[in-house]
C-alpha cells in the first residue's frame, strides 16, 4: 500500500510538472509588449551594402579584360556575416581551407563547380545547389566546366581560416598574427545538424532552415502569389534590433517594403539587404512560386512588430542597464 501511494504521488507530481511546463511554454510563445530601442532615423547603408544588388551591378564592376577571369565582389560585410559573389575561371579553384569555428555556406548560380568536403564524396554542383560546410572540415571548390562558374559564398564575419600543412604558399596572416603549424582536432560532424550537406534546390524545392547554427542562419522561404499587387505602403513588417538581414532570391519575384525606401520588386539572383533597426516586409509577387533565402547571424533572433497605438513613453531616469 505504501508503495502504491508513493507511485501515485510520483505520477501526480509528474502530471503537475507536465502541466506547469505546458503553461510555461504557452507563456514563452505568447506575445508581449516591450519598450525596445528603434533608430530615430533609418540605419544607414554602408558600403558595400545596397538595398538591392543585381548581378548586372556586380558584373559592371569587372573590367572587360577580366570578365572571364577569377574575381570576387563583396556584397555583405557587417559585424555578423561576410558574403560575396565569387567567379572561378575555367580550371581555377579556391584554396583548400578549414574554417575553425563556424559553418560556411555556398549557393551555386552558374557553371559547374566540383565541391570537395572532408568526409563527403566529391560532387558537382550546378545552378541552385545549396552547400554547407561543417566547421574544421577541409573543403575546396573547383570550376570543372567549360565556362566561368559563379557562386555566392557566406562566411561568419569572425571566421578564422586555416590552411593545410602541405600548402605551397600561404596568404598574408591576419593583422598582428603569424602562421604557426598546430595540431587540430574534433572536426564537426556531418550529421550534427539534420539538414544534408548539399541540396539541389531548384530540382526539388522545399522550405525550412538549411543552416541553423549558433552564428549563421540560412533559411528557405517559399510561397506563391496569385496576383501582381504590391504590398500596401503601410505594411511595415518587423525590424531586428541587433542584426541586419539579407536575402538571396532563388526563384520568382519578391516584393519588398523597407523603411525609408520606395517599394521595389526583386528578381532571381538579386541580393536584398536591410540594416538592423529598419522596418521591412517581404511578399511573394506575381503568379508562380517564389523563393527567398533569408540569411542572418541569429537562428533564434527576435522580431519586433509594430503597435499601431503608441502610448506616451515613461520618463527617462538614469543610465541604461549596461551603460
């Protein structure tokens, strides 16, 4: 009897505990009002950032004699991420490298790129392939086609790159450092994250996170519009207090409202960027499917939504908590 009572008490405690967890979860997922900082004037666009960067913009920066050569043009360079368009001439390759503490991602857009990642069978990526490289694994991209290849690369802004011990040459080391031959251990698992190492997105479109790591979020957002109506200019969307966000337009058209700018429509191959603190709203545009790849440094970042009726602000008293 005592055993039965003890068992019943334990079951009761578990039930109560489960109810408590459910209630707590409901509270966490609910909407609350908070006073959050918002720039008085829209945060500025600093080079190389532009609201919309097209491939025509990128290619206009390349001198005619270099059109078929290897080149790189930065598109994003902020405190969280660096992203560039990279062309490889026929037969050229990136150096073999390892990124020590961050995942890295690529989207192939033109040509044929052989991708080698330690522990993964080499594969040839063509337009629409998305690739992620777990940290500390050696990787290299090589143009194996008959025309220049083009891909979009995404690195953490603080990424540290290491090179093989048998490298014939080394690039200039980061400021204040020199190269030192170290022993490196604990390569990231190929399967720690449930997403595959690569997907042929345009062959099999799907939505959801592709990279969801501590310091990088690459998220596939796919939908369909049934008309070509622009969003209302009053559609603010949301803003991110701590981080910028950008999008790679993979297919179709996406219409953007961004605070301080006239509404515009982006096309496949465009990169759209919004600084931290600016309202922004994205919508599918015109019939057919549209995909934007949302990219930022915060897999669980906050979204600040508008309140239509702003009350009077409380009086300011004292310094900020972290000041």
